[in-house]
C-alpha cells in the first residue's frame, strides 16, 4: 500500500514541477515579445538619412553603382525648386527620401529674411515667389550651379518639391552618356519648339556641357532667342537649349515606355479613362501608353506627390522586398494557375 502511495506522490510532484516550468517559460516568452513592440507616435520625418546609410540598411538590394562608359561613377547634382511655405512639408519629405541619393543636392528658394529651416541644404536669393517668375528662378539656379559646381558633377537635375525621383534609375539611364556631350533629357513634349522640350513638372536633366552652353551662350549674351523674364519655364528652357546646340537625349525605354512622368503613377496607369481632349494627348512627343505599360520599369520621376505619398513610395522602392522575387522572375512573369478558369464543380452525390 505504501509503495503505491509513494509512487502517486512522486507522480503528482513531477506534474506540478513540469507545469510550473512550462508556465515560467511561457511568461518569459510573452514578456520578451511585448517588450519588442513599438507603436509609432506619429507620422514624421525622423527617418531622414543619408544615401550611404540607406544602402547599408538593405544589403540585399539589387542596386549597384552605375558608371559611365569610361568606368567612372556618374555624378549627379540635384536641385529642388521650393518656397518658404513648403520648407516643413514638401521639402522635408524630399530631404528625408530621394534627395540624399544624389551625389549632391540643394533646395533653391526665395529669401524671405526668416530663419532658415534646420537640416535643409538651402540656397536662397531675393526673388519673387510667383508662377510667372519660375523662369527667373530657374535661370538663377543654373547660374549658381555654373559658378559653384559646374566641374564637380557630370549631370544636373532640376526637380520640383512635389516630385519623387528614383535617382538610381537616373544614374542607370545616363551611364552611357558623357558629361562632355551637350544633351538634356526629360518628358518630351512637342509644341512650341522645333525638336520638342522637356516637361518642367516631370523634371529634366542637363549634362555639364549643356549647362555650360546654356549659361555662356544664352544667359550671359544678348540674344533674341532666349527669353529673359516671364513665360513658361520649361518651354523657355527648351528654346534656349535648342538655340545653343544642345541635343535631346530621348528617355523612352526599349519598349517605348516613358521614364519621366508629369503626374503620379496612378494617373498615368489610369490615363485611358482621361478625357480625349486632355492636353497631354497632343503635347506628348511619343504615343502615350496606358495601363501598366504607361511607365518604364526603370522610371525616373513622378510629379504631384504628397509628402506622405513620398514616404510611401520610398518604402515600396527601397525597403519592401517580395520574398523569392528576382529580376528574372519578374521578367518572365508569374505562372500561377487561374483557378476560376476550371469549368464545372464536381462533388459527391
């Protein structure tokens, strides 16, 4: 009788001990999981970082350093047109996302005499902030580049503060173009100039030789082909460059898809539903493609991007990774069976 009772006592003790151990283990795991949870306090720009730190964060990315035909890195300076009222919204979003991926960048604005925003590389001049003054502002910015940075970079990108630029694709696009070639590229429009001009909203890029010709032959010399004040900034730029011997570097890809875009991606994808009398149909130099063929897989720019959408784009491009997806799998497409295509449903009678 006693041996049997002893066995039951030992069994009960073992069960209690194992139960206590399991409870302690579950408690420990729960505490570790709960301590790792961090809820965002608000949507802000705390994540502002340099291009180098962005690349270090994602060593698995497929990007690589693009070089020109001589084997040297393509050096790009980006200047962003902004204004004081946008310093803490649009400009900060640009500063927190794509701008640091340029080799050098600054924001160009008017001088209001107010305190300059912290952390924003700003160049300001006494200019009037008005849409009719955009051309004056653009001339001043390229004059500033000519005087301070012309020989430090190969290409010079102009963008608005509501544009998102995929700088890595811009560098890839320019890899076989020499800075000594007088060329410019962007979203090519057809009216007003002989060979077309580049959309201001879609952003455009000039080679070093193009900037040199623009300033020395158009801005600094009296002429009757390059407007001094007023008018449409992008049309004026096209006229000036055309008359000083700067050639157009066409930016469509091998499938005829555009790389520079004057609107956001959704608008271009849905463009088939836009009115047929909308101006872009007749302005665009090349036939417009719609749907997912609207935009190149190496697209460079999108326009009218809100600050929160700029952060979202940056996440999708530089942080999100689809598990197991490589460039080859994207190229060849998915091979899943569309189950809805199977006819008939059979079950047990």
